[in-house]
């Protein structure tokens, strides 16, 4: 089964992703974001699900179900409001877990 890439976030931030073939799921109601993430992730259609950082933070409890799974990979991306540093922070923690020290960002 072919697996696609999904993007969840406010409509303004994600509309351009459809132009490059990604499936977009506009979600302007953060109360519904967790349920939307679960529905998309549990559909088994997606290998990667990008979330705008705002949605990423709003879906903490729902997102925890997928933290230890390889598929789908749930990855934060900046939205139109700007970069909140979530992606860099996660990458830094992954590097630190893997090698015992943050050799990339040296924080």
C-alpha cells in the first residue's frame, strides 16, 4: 500500500502544500485538532504527518500515541505566524539521546 504525506494546520499556513501533491487538512479549531490527527494517523494512509507548530502543541495528548511509532512520523513545521523553534528543539533532543550530547546545536 502506498503511503502519502499529510499536512494539518491553519488553512493559510498549509494551502501551498497541495500544489506539491501533499494531502492538506485545514484545522482552524484547535479543539478539534487532536481528533483530526487521530483520524488521519489511524487511517494507515500516511507515512508522514506534518503539523504546524501551533497544532503540534495543541495535540499533545493525541500526538503521544504516535511518539514511539515509526509510521506515521509526526513532524512539526512552522506556520505563517513564524518559527517557534519546536522542530529544532526536537532534533536537538534526538541527537542528544542518540550520542549522549548535543553535538549539532551545542546548547
